[in-house]
C-alpha cells in the first residue's frame, strides 16, 4: 500500500467508521464539521424570522396575536430540532446478508431507508447539483426494478461515498459498487 493510499484511508476514518461482526457490518458516516456548521448557519438565518414575528406579535390585533405566537413558536421548535440534528447526527448503515438499513442517530429524523439486499442491482456515487449551484455527492442504490434510492448524501468529498460503497460490496461478496465516470 502506498503512502498516498494510507493517507486517504486515514482521512476516510475520521468521518467513516466501519464495525464488522460475523454476519453483519455497521458503517457510520458523519459529515465534515465545516459542512455541519454551514448547515447550522443556514438554519439560524431562517430561524430568526419566527423569533422576530414572535417578538412583534403585539402589533397584531388581539384576537389573532395568540395564533401568530403559536405558529412562530412551532416554527422555532422545528428549526431548533433541525439545528440539533444538523450538528449532532451521524448516519448509520446496517448491512446484513438480507437487509440494508440507513438511519440517523442520535436525533431521530423521519428519513429511514430499509432495502432488501437481493433487490439491489448496483450501488454508485453520483454528484448532485442543488438549486443554489452547490455540488454534493450521494451514494445511490439502484434496484432491479429501476428505482433509485439515495442511501447517503451531503458530502462534498466523493471519496467517502466511494469508500462506503466499496465496503458494502466487499461485505456482501457481490460486485455491487460501480465507479461512474464523470461526463
């Protein structure tokens, strides 16, 4: 193994943790700190609006000021929840011979993926451009029926997604991971 490969493997393990058991494997992925902080700043920017409305609710006529306070309070709670999830969460993949499960910990999020491994045709890393022109990478599973399911996303570094895809393939003993070339 060359020094370059050792450096990249060490780099991968600061955000990716692989735990192998006899029949299953657990992979934990945590977005880089700078990406988590950027997401937090965006949430804070949008979170000030409801707090401002909450403080100005006295301007609204009395029959409706309680409704404005309620809506602003609920939005503030949702923003706070998303803020905590953005800072603290780690994505965990659990892979056995028959199931692949993806979920977020420690702050539960509604997105949970559960796939039957025999239904997976291939796994690949793809670059996705968001509506603001930013590019991030995603690990996508393609099922035999043609459905594409996003397993992981949010990393600007494709190396982590490729590493995780290769670890899944290695554990299952099937050549699932396909390296897609950029056009």
